[in-house]
C-alpha cells in the first residue's frame, strides 16, 4: 500500500499538480482543520476539488478528524519556543489515538491516496504523524512525501 503526503505552500500550482499526477495519486485527503482560507490560493476546498479532477482525474476528500483541534494548533503556533513541536506532536498523537482513526479509515481507500496540508515539508507537519501512525497499525504501508 502506498500512502503519499504533500504540502501546498512554497510551490506553484503546476509543480503541485504535476507531482500528484506523476506519483499516480488517486485521491487527495485534505487533513487541514480549515480548508477555505484565502491564503490557500489554488488549494481552497472547492477550487482544489475542481483542479484535482480536471487536471488529474484525482478525487478529493476533506477529513477534519485527521486534523488537530483549533486549541492544539493555536498553542503550537503561538508558543514558538524550543520543544513546542515535541509537545504538539505528542498532543496530536494522543488525539488521533483517542479518535481511533485506524478504525474510521479504510486501508483500501487510502491506497494511492495523498494526505494534504499546508506545510511545505512533512518534517514538522501533522500529516506525517497521521501517515506514521497508520503505518504502525497497518501492515505494508509505504509512505512517500511528495
């Protein structure tokens, strides 16, 4: 099973959609809490759904249960002190364990899917934590960060 992840900041629409198509992504799963911000540009929910289908025949799905709570995200963004990523990651992992996301998602539906968030890289993004959490619970998950 292949599970991809991608961020949309610091890239062009051309590069973003080309990476998805070249990787063979079948579905983009939006793991953002808020997916309609003006700052999202081409990645606003309705525009993104249209572009994905028109450009690559790729499905779109928003799954806010794979996003942090507003409180958790706000504490992380506002602290800005050393160690805040570790506290955020720990809190987010507790949250998705509590939500039991591995029971609400289907491994088959995620095969060839791509987790989308705004962060340019997966290093300090909750999409990486979601992918790694699922990989630890399901056999044979290969994670590819685009």
